[in-house]
C-alpha cells in the first residue's frame, strides 16, 4: 500500500486509499471519490497525531526500499555471473510514492523488457494484493512489458523459518515465563471472505505451518478496521482485554500479516494496545518485525529464484 512520507502526505494518502473500490465500496461508484475525500479530511488530523508518535511518517517505504536493495544485491551476486544478467529491484507502491505506474515507466525507459512483480503481502486478498497486482499488470500491458507475478507465499518454508526466528526473539523478551501468543492480522470485511476471498485461509495456513515448527499454539485476531461494515473478528484490542480478564496476564503479539514495521505495528500494537493491556493489569510484548533481517531477505530471494525457474526467464 505504501504510506505517508510526511505529515502533509497523510490526507492525500488516505484519499487514494479510500478511493479504491477494491478495498471498500463507499456507496455507488460515482460517489466513491467524494466520500473518500470527506473521510480523508475527517481522519487526517487524528492520523497525524498517531504518526507524530512514530516519527512523523511511515518507516515502511524506507524499509521496503532497503529490502529491494538487499534482494537486488543477492540476485546480482549469486545469479548475475551465472546467467550474464543484471537484476534491478525497485519499489512500487499502490497509494503513495514511489507509485507503481511511475516506477514501471522508468524501467521501460531504461530498456527493461521483463518485470517480475513480487507482492509483499504474504497472504492474498483482492482488497490488498489483488488491487496492487491488477494495477501492476495493467501498467505492464500498456507499456508493452512482459510480466509475471508472485502473488502470495503463506507457507513458503523460508518465510516460515523467518517467522520462527522472530517468534523466538519475542519469547526471549519475555524470558522463561508463561505467555499467551496472539497472532494479529490486518482485518478485512467479512463479506469478502463470504464471497470466496482466500485471505483468511492463507492466514490460517501460515499459522498451521508455523505452529508445526514451534509447537506453540496461539489465537488469531484482527486490527485496523474502518467503515460501517462487518469486519473479521475478534478485534485485536478486544481480544487482548478478554485474555487479560481470563487470567492470561502476559501476552506476546506476532503481527502475522505484516512484513515491515509501520503505523499498525509501531503505533497500534506498541503504543495503543500495550497501554490498554497495561491498564487492564496485563503486559503486552511484540515480536520484532521481519523488515530487513537476513532470513526474510533469503525468503524473498528463494521466491524470486523459484519463479524465474518456473517461467524459464533464465536460461
């Protein structure tokens, strides 16, 4: 999705986000943009307060650019000499800069002919991955670029290995004490799941794969809902309070659907949810983000190598 790179960018970022009918339908299509404008205007001041608490902007863009840089280096180091190819990894965001259409145009202008889209959503949903991938495909087609896509990786062994690593580090924060593990994922309107969206199925597949490796069982909840529709439940903040009330005072949260730290991990979990749990008499810990850790970059590398083998782009 991207995110605002300054406080001034918050309102236009929110407008771009809520203008997308892939994510949420705000009345008939001709009213989508006017309603999105009103929502952005109303939400921007509150969002700005939250962003100020994490440095005045999202760190997601810088993290993603660094992920791309590290992946590019690995590809050129290990595959470049073998195939005589130069790999270029760039970042294209859906709702804020660097925007996917602009990035693809720049690649075209430099002579690139084939583009592999790597979605950084581990779990597919038409509201997130789907919207971004459709824009990517459309732009490639209009520019005459050959394309392929890695649209999800919920159970890829290298990705699961990276999650095991952050979970282990999260446990070490708590020490040798009992805790309850909570998987927190970005929420989705329940209607999407009822209509066949695979998001929840992908999330549960990741959890099953992770738990088969660690032997640690957890519970799933959802954060970051918005709008007057029925969303997936339980809501993370409510779930955390219910756990504390049931006697589970020490909680470890693993943000299961996020591969980079941003407002939902650094503000919602680290600040808002932590304060709510503390006030209720509990203690909330969070696993580190995947971000640019070598095990996650290795997962991205393996995903790309496998796809390049499938589509026979390297010979």
